[in-house]
């Protein structure tokens, strides 16, 4: 059997982090099994669905590198087919027209309330003679599902769960205006697309029972289910914006790499021993539905940043340079990109996001005079003036030669290396913290380094 799975978002907002994880699990399962990963946009709620949201979902999946097979299915294109399935159930006696009025439904609700039980449609029209139908009544179509026995779901995460059929009511499958309801559309589309495994958030768990009854009424095979527990915040509460319930593009803008995001999302709800760093290739090799966790995962920005730091260290320098160019307002043909490339080995290990990486890289490409965040006192300026002289005639400009030169100069003045190195660092980088000084000097080159030292010694306009 070829596995066919799908990601079926409703386009009512951005691709949020929970949706991205659902998409990832489906994608991994398809790639692991050599099956297909389909994308279905559930846009039947016309009022709430927007084109922008579809774009955000597509862009989010593209950024995450989750490619789907075949064309995108738009649920709204298939409404007539869904209605036909409802009529098929009518024809085989598994559905019926129901003519209840709003007032009758209201009375049912009141009665349930008075008897302190949850509202269930009482099935008035279930066995009523269709000839009783009011002449101008506009009926809905309801599912005529068994009343006794149980409906059982075999779920890869939740296990086997049974619900007594008397707890489930005859849900509406086709509205009075002829439009299909949500659960009917999902079942028909999943069937028509040949979906073998439904992997989704456990907020749809109760729908799985309703949908199973529709499958049975249509005589169709029920797919396997895997309902994944939702993501919670670090404090265990429902995920809110503050906790990280943001669109995928917000993570891109915060400077996370897509491969780090994939690794982190995978670990949010799926495990492989104690492994934290799992490459996409390993994930494809290992992913299965049995590794899905039963309890809600907690979103943790610190973990995400650590994982991102790992992937930044692993990423080729050239790609990192390219990724930070927009943040430095630079073009790829700017000659200063060579300086960024030379600096990359010294800064990539210090950054947890691309934003941090761009911040670390900024001083290398800053225009002179580089603003100094720290003041140089008289003593520091004297030492800087002094060391500038041998630097000006240094025969070699590499880490080792520069260190030897500065060390000799410090010794000749009876100073520790740091007393000379620190003013140099401030003059060259603008800050008291930087990657190793002599590497910085090498990357900046002789002319730029001497120029920055000169700027620090002779500030203009002060
Ligand atoms: N459209 C639903 C949602 O966005 C998902 C339905 C499903 O996966 O069955 O929550």
C-alpha cells in the first residue's frame, strides 16, 4: 500500500507553528515511506478564507522546505461532489431529510439544559414519514448512524478509543442551502484523494468519531489516524503569541534557519531516544508514527536557539554570508562580501540566529569612521599611538605576525598585552567585545585597520 497523507489547513490566517509541525510530520511520514504528501486548502468557509492566508501557507511551507506532491487541492472546488456523497447516503438509507425549525431546535436545547445533559439532536425526523414534510420546508440532510453499539477509533497516538453511539448525534451533512458541512467535505476529500493516514492536531479528535461514522455510512474504508497533542507554552498553558504561537514567517524574520526549525518542530512531539540534533536525512530515515508523544510538548525558545546555533555552525560560510546580506543592507556584488566571508569562521560559532550573526558581522563592513561605543582614555590613546608606528611598517599582516608585533610593543612599554590589545580592539571594532583581535585585523586588512586606528586617534568633528 502506498502511503498518502495530507496537510489540510484552513486558510484563515498565517501558517502557525502548530500547523507547521503537522505539515512536517505528514511530510516526513510520506518521505519515510516513499509515499505522497498532498496539500489541501480547506477553504469552504468563504467568509473567513483569504487569498493572503493561502499565500502565507504556501510561502511558509516553501521556506520550511516541505514540498508537496501533485497540485494543491482546493476543497471549495469539490462541493458538488460532497453534496453528491450526501445524496448517496440518502439513497442507501444512511441519511435522511430533516425539517426541524429553529424553534424546534431551540426547544431541544432548552430541554437538554433542563435535564442537565449535553445537547444531542433528538432525531425527530429520523424515522418520520417524509410525507409529513412541510410543503415549503427546506430540509437539511442528517446522517443516520447506528444508535446502539460503539464507534471505535484506532489512533497511533491515543490508542484505541470507543464512544457509545448513543453519545453521538445525527450530524448535519448537507445544509438547507445545499452546501456540505465540514466533516462531510473532509471525509469525501480524504477518500477521493486516497488518503491512507490522517495525521493532525488532537483538536480534531472528536471529529474523527463523526468522520468514522460518515465513512461507514458511505461504505468506505476508514484511514489510520494519528492525533498529535497540541503544543503548549513553556509554562504549560495554551500556546499564546507570547509563548511563540506565531506564523512561520515570524521565525524566519527572527533569523532562524529552516533546517533548525524542522529539527526543533520534529522534537516537539516526536522523539528518537535522547537525540536532540536530528538532521532532515535522519528524520526521514527514522520517522514513524509510534515515536509520537502522548503529552503536549512545550515550546521553548532557549532550546530552539541552541538548535539554531548548531545549524549555523554547520552551515557553509558562503550561504551564511548570503543570508545576512539583506540584514546588512548589502548586495551580493559588494566587494565587502569578501570580508564577511573571511570573518565568518570567527563569528558563526558565536551566533544563535541570523540576526545575531548579522550583528556580529556589522563592524567588519561598517563605513569609517566606525563609531566607538567605548571611550579611550589618555593612557589607551598613548598606547594606541605608539603601537600604530610598528603596525604601519609591519612586514607581514597575519594573525601570528600581528600578535608577535603587538606583544613586543607591550613588553617594550612594560604593559600587559591586554593594555594594548583592548584599545586596538575598540578602535577597530567600536566595541570592547569582539572575535579574536588578530583575526579581526587580518580580515580588515592593513589599510582598513590603520585607517580605523587613525580615526580613533584623530576623531573628526569632536
Ligand atoms: N482544516 C483543519 C484545520 O486547519 C484540519 C482538518 C484535518 O486535518 O482534518 O484545523
